[in-house]
């Protein structure tokens, strides 16, 4: 069996980038509600798909959750809106409120966070288009943004030197195949495959490629069974030679080696896949804005920093999502975490960007450590801020090797014995999510 594009190497820019921003912004930001009692990672690990859909913490799945009898969203909608309010009302309100938003104002925050690429949603499962397309929805008038939010964001992102990608829901469109999706088999059955949908889908993706030349083509859920996704992937590679595609055109075919993808996409999980992988998740428990989120449902700054360090050490990227309000405001809790992550990366990004994975290990005191390499330099990212000294596994450094803590060029005293490198630390280091040591002339054991 010949798999088209299988010999295509992963573009280096993507492997070097390590950290990107995902953006879910749409009509679901009007009700902005989903239950937060359960984390999607925990739900997926439990594997009960009826529970996953009924208790989904994703606000962008509001229309589906609302259609499921006995779901918290069904009860919420009945209590807050009643039968007189439908999803059409949310779309109308979103289009009115979002028309005044300046998406370019988000970009300095993404840059300060240390992101190297940005991937906004162009169409989620509700079918609402976030760009002004030449191919309108055949069932609903005004089911698209009046402003070209995608084009405005593309210009602002690229002006900073960051890469710009696009998400498109190719597998689910509830305007063609309405919810509910109650379980895993229902998800497979929900992928439209009519001639009308195939024509609509291909027209959109081709328009997005031609108009925006995205560096990432991030498809979701699947692809019509009658279409070979390798065809559109080939068209995309012809148009964007250094672009990348994810595995969600057909995850089963990719896993079986029957379809090429540049990277796999674990969701709310940091379990590595084969080859290049990219974790996607929200800052909280939802991708879209959820007004039910609070400090208890969001990772701490320390959690986020270690997430980046651990993922990169094991060969992955992190695509971290922001969910703006319907008016286009990024919630303060999300902005604070992005800013703090960027502050850490300003000092320690040398151990992240452009490095290669060195694996994970454990320090002598039990704290986790992640390793990355660049040339003959080993970077050891130690969780927290050790005191006195720190010892981690490493091969014996070459004669003349030096150890320094990122943020200061001074060489630190060290010894090596029995596969452990012990570094003597300065006094009174401040608390930190992670501390990075560069061993110039070293490598992992």
C-alpha cells in the first residue's frame, strides 16, 4: 500500500515552535454555559461516551448538550431561557456583539505569552462561519460573521512573526446533520456525506487555503466517507509547501498507517502519540468561554509552566486555547496565566524553542525533571525551585563543560558521579514553577 505524502518530512518550523494558541470564539459564547464538575480528560479516561456527551464541560458543544435529555445544559436552558429562545437567537446576538470586537488586540497577549503560532476556529460544529465566505450556509441566512475576523487576525499575527493556522470542523456540521450525538457510534454517524455537504466542505477548505495560506490546517472530528482526505491534503501542500496537517481527517486511518498526518492531537491529555504530537486543551475545562469557570477549574501558573516543560521534553507541542467572550474580551483569569507563562519563557525559552526532546526523569530528591538538547548543550528543567543543590541523571560531561542556570551567565559548581550531575545552587532562590540548568558539553544518560 502506498500512502500519499508519507515520505514528507515534518517542517522544522513546527517542531521548533513548541507552543501555540488555539482560539474558540463563536455563538456558544452567548449562553457560555457548560457544567464544570467533570474534567474532559477524566471523562475520556473513564471511557463512558454517554457520560462524556451528557456532562461535557465544552460550551462549544452547547447545541448538542442541550439536545440530550437529562443533561445539565438541558436543565439550564429550560430554567434560564425557556422554549422561546433557540440557537438562532444566540447566533444573532453573537453576530451583533462580535461585530465591534478588535481581534487584533488579542495578538500582543499571545506574543507576550511566548506563542509561536495561532490557530483560530473558522467554523465549529454549529456551522457558523467566522470569516465572510463566498459560500454561505444553505440552510440559514446570516450564519457567518459580517466582518472578516479571520483575515484581521491573520494580518495581526503575521505582523509579529508568529505563524497563522486555521481550524475547520470538517466532520461535524449541525446545520446539515442536527444533534443529538449521544455516544461514540452517534459521533461516527453524525459525519455528513451528502453531495451537498461534500461540495460545501471542499469549497470552504479551498477558499480558506487560497485566501489565508494557513501554516496549519487543523481539521476536526473526521471527513466525509466518500472523500479521500489525501486529495485535499495534497492540494494544501501544493499551496503551502511548509504547512502541517493534523490527524483528525481520519484518526483511525492515520494510526493504521493508511493516511499521512504531520502530528497527532491528544486532547486534555499529555500522553504522547507516535511521531510528532500536539496537546490541545483549554486554559480551563472548556475551549469556548464558560462563565462557570473559576480558579478551581483552571490549572495554576505552575501547572501550565510544567505542562509546557514536560510536553516539550517528551517531543510534543502545546496548543493552549483561549475562549473570548461574545464581545471579544479575553477573560482576566486566562490573560493572567498566559502572561505569567510568557514571563517564564522569556527567561527559559532557550530550553524550549528549537530544541529536541531529551526525555523525562527524576531528580535525586524526587522532583521531576525534563530534558531537551540543542547541539552539545543539555537543558535540565527541574520542577520547582530546589535549594542548596540539585542532582539529576546525566551522562558524564566532557572536560571543560560548564553548568549555568538560565537567566544568569555565571558558571555554577558541579560534580558528577554514578550517572548523577549535582549542581551547587546560589542561596535564596525565589519560588518558581521550574528552574532550568544548561549543561554545555553534556547529554542525557
